[in-house]
C-alpha cells in the first residue's frame, strides 16, 4: 500500500505541486468548528454549491468515510501574488490547484482502476462556471470535488502533520488538497 502512495506523491510532484507528502489516516480528523466556519459562508458557496455544506453530508459520515482510506497524499501549492489584495491571483491559483487535483485523480484512476479514489480540493467545486445548486441536480456528479474544509478538516493541522507550513511568506497564497485511494469495500 505504501508503494501506491509513493507513486501518487511522485505523480503530484511531476505535475508541479509545490509539495506532496504522504499522511496516514490518523491525520484525517474532522472538526465541528471547521464545518461551522464553512457554514458561516465566508466564501459565498455554502448552500449554493453541491459540494459544500449543507449538501455535502453530515460531518460524522464524512469523517467515517475519510477513515476508510488507509492514507493519502497532501498536496500543497504555493503561488506568488502581486500583493495581499490580489484576489484575482488568489482565484486563479485556486482554480489551477483544483485543475491539478482533477488531473491527478484521473491519473490515479488509470494507475489503479479497481480502487476508489477521492480527491478533495480547495473551496467549493469549481468545475462549472456557476453551480446548478439548488435549482437543478449537479451536472457532473462524477467529476465534482468537495474541499478539505468542507469535509471538516483543519488545513493548518493537516499540513503541519506532514511537516509543511500553513503560512508561506508575504504575498503568497497556499492551497491544500488531499488525494485518497483504497480498494473498494
């Protein structure tokens, strides 16, 4: 099993991830406080994106699902910004990070087609320019991605558990994703 996660780590590094580190499932803790922060809707997608709370599912169910995976690869991408108000740069970096995770998910599925693969990105799912939520069903449920935070995971604790930093310098933004794989039950 460790060899698979080493391969996933290598795939992420080859794809250009700033960092990719293997984490055991003991790092996959869910926290009510993180979920509540999501529900406070600072990003504007709670209740308006099928991959965000409250549509994503109950925290206990999500935590139980995470614990079925033996390990995963934490992927961190750090992007330079013009300044700390460069929201356009932040948005583009988030989209680039999520595109990378979707491509890595595809590669992992090719590598181990019998495995269940779960890729968690940053922010709400961004496949569609505008999510169909709540007026119509998700247009791409097989491609839609939830975020690490939507699953209730503390990003700072997750990255620190694998020896990475949460804050990476002035005029930078850091995005974190998680790639999980396991044999189906």
